C-alpha cells in the first residue's frame, strides 16, 4: 500500500451545519426563516437547527411538536444524506486542486496540508486567499491556519463567518492559552470535572503538571494536556483516493418491504465481490445509498472492524442498519459502493482466485484475529485444536487430544 502524504502545517476549512447549509443553497429563501433539519431516521426529531430557530428556543433533539410549539413559523426539512455526501465530495475535489494532502472530518470540516505551498502561493495569507477563491463562491466558510490540525481547527472556530484567523508560526502557545477548554475534544463528564477544578482555559490546563493531569484523567488527560500545551501537533494525513467498486439496482416499482431490500442487497454484494479489481483484496469500508420516493434519500457508511471478502460478514452491519434506521419510505434505487480495501492475507493473495476462496481466507483471518484478542484479554489461550492420536482406541479420551490453538 502506498504511504499516505502528511503535512505539519494545516489549514482548516469549516462550514458549520453543513447539511442545513446544503438545503439553504438549493432552496431559495430558506435562509431567511427559522429552519430545522430532521434526523435521517424515523424518530421525527430535530437534527440541525438554524441560528434563527435557536433564537426562538428550538434545540437539536427536540420532537417536531415541541419545536413547533416554541416556533410556529419553523420550517422543517426532510434529510437527504446522499445529496449532502455528494456536495461534500465535490468540496473535497475542489480543495484537492489546492493541495494533494486533504483530510476530511465530519461533514463540512476539511483539513488541508500546506507544507510547500509557500513556494506556489506565498505566505499563509496568500494560501488562505487561494482557498477562499475555491470555496467562497458557494459556501460561507470559516478558515484557520496553524501548525497542526488542532491549532488550525481552533483558529477556524474563532473566525467569523466568511473570515480567516491565522496563527503565526511560534505563536501557537500564546494563541491557545486564552481559548476556552470547550475547544478540546471533551466528553461531557471530563468537561464538567475540569470546570469543577476551576480550569476554564487551555492556559490554565497547560499550567498544571502533565503527570497530575494524567493521574486524574488517565490517557485522555495526557492527550488533552499535550494539545493545550502545544507539545503535540497532529499532522494532516492525506487520503489515497480509492477506486470504488459500484453495483446498482433500480426497482421497477418502489419497494418498502425490508426482506426484498435485503435480498437486493445480497445481490449487490455478490456482484461487487465478483469484480476483477477486488480479487486479492478484502473490503474495509462500504457505503449503501438508497433513493426513496418523494425525492428523499438514505445513506449508510460502514467501516468494517476486520476487513473481509465474505459476503455474509459484509451484509451483517448493513442489515443491522436497515433494521435500526430504515429508509423513510419505499426505495426506488439501491447503490452499493466498496470504497476502501485492505491487502489480503498470504493465503488470500496467492490462492484467492474466486469468491469462495476469498471468503475462506477472510474467515481464517477473522478467526486468527479473534484468537489473539482473547489471548490478550485473558492472558491465556482458551481455544484448542481437536486432533486424533489413537484412532484405534475404544475410549474417546485416548482417541482424541486437545492442543492449544496458536494463531
């Protein structure tokens, strides 16, 4: 596998409430009204809320009836995750024209590696101007620049809409010291404990001894302290654009029964696994898209813990997603994309010339991984081989023996 490009200098492009902004772009006049986007499942709760709706007391997670009671003029939008994913992919492609080192976060958050760009565009201000020329035509973005992703992200979060904040080289400590601890990747409990200790800013956290923070918050505390004290600067890690294997199926009549959707899913998986480009590789990430009646869509991104070439193991998390959060309506078209792959095991690469062999190799790899995990957790082997030692014996205890299974 080729090594991913990295960059220590980072620019952060942040479009808050990206899915809601997508709806405002394609629906004229929506931005001037209090608006909320529904969760992409059947719960009918609010997912994202515009600033005008927030001003009226509407909050994410509320039910529709609660939100309407607080803001009768609230406009509700059905989610279209496929559309948001396509717009985000377009944004990544546009930014890839600036630099090949592009790392995506959540929807609307992108990091750009800027090492070496000073020779093309000039100082950081010129680099930011080049990024603005790419994204400002459609989006109102917040931009940040600094050494490492964290400094760039904090800078972008401090920028006003349509503006940029640049942290000069060597000035990261002074800039971060005044920032609130909320900019750290905190869970609610850690945030509460820090505030109870009187720690409100990154400077106050960095002033404490590293070992004292680690003693209170373990490995998480050590990571937070290093970020606050500028002792670590996570580089931007560029992505290697995969060549996805795509299989699609269009229904003549819309299908709402889950059994029929799952049968169609099995057909798509089998078709994708037969693609010649997949031979010798295991599937690591996949995406299932569904077009739903009424112009809506449904999207499921799956990252497999253990890459596999077994169709049943690929289908399992998708079936779970269909059961827990099914499409909100009858499906007219299904599209399966195998988006990332992992090299096969030796057995898979040498002998996997068909789907059955590939699946068998994937199962063996999964068994070995499970055995190692059990051994690490329990500090001893709990798996055994059954071998035949005295097949002529009448006593089962002498005919067979157990030996430790070593992956």
